[in-house]
C-alpha cells in the first residue's frame, strides 16, 4: 500500500477516534446519511424530517413524539464549516407557499438538530440531549466508492461491456461510434481527451434521460460536477482495445492519470471526510419509476442497490469500532412516492423493494447491521378516493397534477384537482419481475405538493406523510429512548 494511502487512513482513524470520543463521553451525537438515486425524493425527505422534529408533531409510529417525550428540537450551527448548510427554510417555503417540489440534490449538504427529550421510564429516566447531524448527498456519489479498488483498464472494459445490456444498444450507439475514433496508443492530446470525455458524458446523460433513469453508471460527478466542472479530474473517458501496460505519454496514459486523480481528489475525500463517519443510513428509491419502465429498469435498479450496500461501511458497532473504525449499524431502504398508489398497494410496494434488496440484506445482516424497508411518502400529495368505471368501482388517488401532466388524452392545467386510477401492483412481488406489469400501463402523473394552510394561531400547517414516522423510528427512535 502506498505511503500516501497509509497516511490518509491513519488520518481518518485519528479523526474518527476524536469524534467518537466526544460523542461517547461528552455530547451524544448521531450522524445520519440521506441518499438515493436520481429523482428519489432526498430533498423532500430531509425537509419533512426537520419539519416534524422542530414542530414536535405527534407522529403515531415515532415513539418519542407520540409519547410526548420530545421537549424541543432546533437547528443549530453545523459541525463542518466546509460543507454547505441544507437550505431547509428555502425548501419548506417552496413546498408550502409555492406548492412546488424543491430542486434536486446535486451536492453534499448538512444540518445539525439539537434534540432535547425525556428518556423513557427506567433507571436512566430524565432529560437528555442528542445532536442529530444529517448529511444529504447524491446516491451517484455513493456508487463511485466502488471505483476506489478499480483500475482504469478494468473500469473501461466494464463500462463498455455495460453497453451490451438489453435495451442499451440504441442509447450507446453514438458513443461507441465516437469511441472508434480514439487510439489509446496515440499521442497525448488534450483536445482528443475533451472530445472523448464529452462523448462519454453525452452517453451517461442519455442513460439518465431514457427508460433506465433509475440506473447509474459511474463516475457520478460527471452529471453533477458542481465546482469541479471543466476540471481535468472530470475530463476522461473509457477507451477500447486496451492491452498490456499503458504508456504514460499516450492518450490512454492521460486518461489513466486523470481517472486516478478523480479517485484521489474526489472519491477518497468524500469517503474519508463524510461517508466513513455515518452511523445510520437511509437510501431512497423510486421503485415505481422502475416498475413503469419495465424489466430492464428493474434489473438495473436491483444491481444499483446491491452496489450501494457493497459500498456502505456496515456492521455492528462495539466501543472499539466506534472509536477506531465506525460503521453504519442501521440501513433503511425506502420506496418513495407511495402516495401515487392506493393504500391497498403500499404493502405490495414494500414487498417489491424487499425482493430487490433481499440478496444484499442477507449479506448486510450477516455483518451485524439491521436493515429495513418501508414504502413511504415524505410529503403526501394525494388523498384516497374511488372512481366509477361503468359498473366497476376503482380505488384511486386524488390530487392536483402539475401543469402539462397527462393521463390518456387529458392534459392538466396545474390548478384543477383530479382523481386518477394508477393501477395496482400484483399481490406477489415476483410477478412484477416476471412481466406482470406491462411498461407504461401504470398512471403516475406528477402531483403538486398539497395545499397547507396555517392553523388558527398562525403556526405552519402540518405536512401530511405516509410512514415517514416509521422511518424516523427505525433510524433514530432507539437513540431517543
């Protein structure tokens, strides 16, 4: 192992020891990671979590709130001065005043909640305080962790082989054609490197926009560059026909050097400074989008979720591991947008998610961590109703579809409420993987957030939710006991 790697790991251990010592001996702290794949509702979840804790709502499945033991929760200055603050106030106003969904997560952000509570009855009963640090980051960054142990040649081959998956040939064709024009043994050429990188990024963007939008192909920062846009660390691409050793002064040599720079300057610092310090993790998943896209998208989603769990530093924590090598001891997978289905399909949605992560769950639980699944809506945009289709009565949901959304021949104006029969998931989760739901047969228009009015005292209204309280209980309820 290079000395630089040893030094980096030693530095991480020292930092983890200092933080864990403080958490154990001075101020109890829980660090929660919030992530998910594209359009899974990370920002909405995080905003709703803060809202319910700060307002101390009596959530039925969240024991500390239901039992009246939450005394106060307030936002306080976050611990890491080099990480942007999660803009809760902006996102909450967007949801409740503009009735628009907040902008998607495209960078890491953080907040700290100071939670004062009463311990449950017992020998340790009485007032206590927990610092809840929440780190919100794109799931694509998490999948990048697999690159740390991968070399440039192996990554190039795996990425090119990935174009042969069912349904990808048409999307990959322009990039594969462009790839023929780059000679890996040719001279080092900055202009050629930029052209190759641009063609590869166009392929990644096409994957994201197409029916496999739930899938991810690293590097994750290529489509979410932030302040790294245009930097050499983000200007590389796979090359074909790589054989033997790579000459440093060749085009492949330039690509390999930048691939290693991406791992060293982008991926490793994220793992060291943020990800390695997570105690609990929630992974949000838009399962319904994959179901509606078909079997290929579901297979991609299953593979992506497996890669997520492989990337997580998971296991049962002891006092020593907490001090020297902290791990995430609870992981929750959450199928979002449950409010797009009637409640009779919620358990089926949860069962489908559990099926998709079943292989990974067995591996994770063997390491001593607890893994859970839940179907939720962090902010419920619909209510349940029925519609008549001739003599048949269908279980439907009603809400305000966004302007331009369509169901059949109807185009919505963004102001009128509508009742929509979304369809039903099969009772047996395996049937979905077997093709029981035809692609495009379900109806999932994008609904606007609900109309929230202040109460009689002028206090902000209560954001409706589905099973967000169950997620909160799994993730932090035991630490407020």
